[in-house]
C-alpha cells in the first residue's frame, strides 16, 4: 500500500476543513479524521499520511457566508481524483466497508480450517482455475459467469 502526504492550509478570513473520511455515520453522514479544522487559528500547512483509496472531504466557507463549497476526492496513486459528489463518497465508503466484512469473514474461516483442509481448498481452487470451471455458490449451484 503506497502512502502519500495530504496537506491542507487555512486561508486568511475563511473557515475550512479537510478530513479523511473513515466510515459512514448515522447522524453526521461520515466519520472523519480532520487534517485541518475550522477552529485552527494558524495559517501554516498541516499534513497527514494517506494511502491509495482514501476518501477526502474539503469544505470551505467565508465568514460572510457568501462563498462556500464542498468537494470530495479519492487518493489514486500520487494524485487526488475529484469525485462527482457526496453520493460517490458514500458509495466508495460502503464498498470498502463491505470488502472489509468479507476480508474478516475469510480470515475467520481460514483460521478455523486445519492445514489439510487448507491444502484441499487450495487444490480445488487451482483445479477449477486451471479447468476454468465455475465454482458452486453456497446454494450448490454454479455461479453465473460474468
């Protein structure tokens, strides 16, 4: 996993925050790790380490309220790619959450298998891959080829 530095600075006369979105939240829409927050009084840059796939939120508004905005980005290699909006950020966080649940399930299943069972599963996967066979789903039926 590559790591990159995300930098944010506070503009004079405006309030801003830049946050790494870590998950969805029932009340505040997202759980955030703030890189720079609106209450920061310093004008110097602050940094944090981020890795590929990180979702970033940038919010700014003037004290008068005339100018305001919100943007969402995904870290992709060494650049920030702007997302189409809040729905994209939510979708990406949900996908990441589902992937993490699947990883945990697989990890737990593997931990409960004996070494011989693991060899048998690996051999079955290798044979199916070599023969390009469809592996059965939990229902016992072959999965649809996509």
